[in-house]
């Protein structure tokens, strides 16, 4: 029977566990389908969803004993007096006044409110243009950062495998080593390749090259440098030629992220 492991953001690697243990933790919602799992024979960590058939998860229902959030309340301002006015109100609504006096309609012309609205609209046009000129580039940069973050997340499983290889073997792995694919094996819609190796200072590192995101970032790289800190490994992701504006906050110069 295979020993299974899964990665927890707070605890790091958890295991060994049996398939039945994983089934129980999935049923209890302690792990989800995007949780990274591994067993002997797998080249790298995989999302739980890819191994659901092997683990027999497709027929397991997660515990839904916890109630969902309460739905929003009813319409504001409704009460018994407004929901049902009663016969008296209906009778009052049906009465008609006959003593109303009518006067001739005023001469047609542009009202003061309409004139003010036109003036404000004319004055607002340049302001709207300025705001659009500021907001559009900001939105485009936000979109690039979001797609770049997606590529960074794809490197998490590789970082975890590198840290465990270093702890077990005392050396950095390279592309093609047991459990590690070629650089282009890690390609995706936003990742061109991930190179694995050793930096000049002896630290293990990944070099992630971006693609399919936009001209400002396609072909740019970011380095994930493993920095041993006691019994854990911290990752400095401030290297590479990707401009800081398109990096997550934890990967800008002067910051680091933990492997957990």
C-alpha cells in the first residue's frame, strides 16, 4: 500500500498517510481538490483532483453539516403597514377631488436645471478623458500582474520538490534528475519553461520564463532562490529581469517568501 503525502500551507508536508486517511480528510474538508499530493512513483507533486480516481474520491461527498452563510435579508423598509394598507386606505385612494383649479401651462423654454446640466456636462468631458487616460493603463497593469501571479503559482510544486530534494540529498537537483522534468516540461499558457539548478553562491534556484501574457512581460524571467534557514527553506524571488511593477508584493526587491 502506497504512502501518501500532502502539502499544508501551515504545516508543510503532512504524511505518510494511507489512501483511506486522505479520503477521510477530504470528506472532512481538511484538504481540497487543489491540494498538492505525492506518493512514490510520481515525478512531482500533483493536485488532488488529478488523482481523484486512483484515490476513490469521486464517490465521496464532503461534509456539509456546517450551514452556509445566511442569505441577504428581505427588502429594507417593508413592514406590515406598507405591505397591507387595508380597506380604509383603498377607499381613500379611490376618492376624486372635484375642486381642483387649472391654470394655463407656462411657456416652453429651457429650464435652469437643464442649462446647468449642459454646462456641467461640457466641463466634465475633459475630466472624464483625463480619468480614462489614468485608469486604462492601471487596469492593463493589473491584468498583467494577475496573469503573472498565475504563472508564479504554477512554480509552487517545483519549489516544494526542490526543497525536499535538498533536505534528503544535501544537494540541489537539476532538470532531468529523478523526479524532475526538462525545463520545457513545466510549460503552460503563461509559463515558457522552468530551469532548475544551482546559483554561483551554492543556493538551489529556479528560473521561470513567462509567455502568453503581454509584450511587456513575455520572455522576462524571475529567479526563485532557496535560502536555508535552520530546518526550513525561504525563497527569495526578487531576482530576474521582470519589472517590479508586474511582480507580486512578496517578490519585489527586499522581500522573500517562505516554503512553509
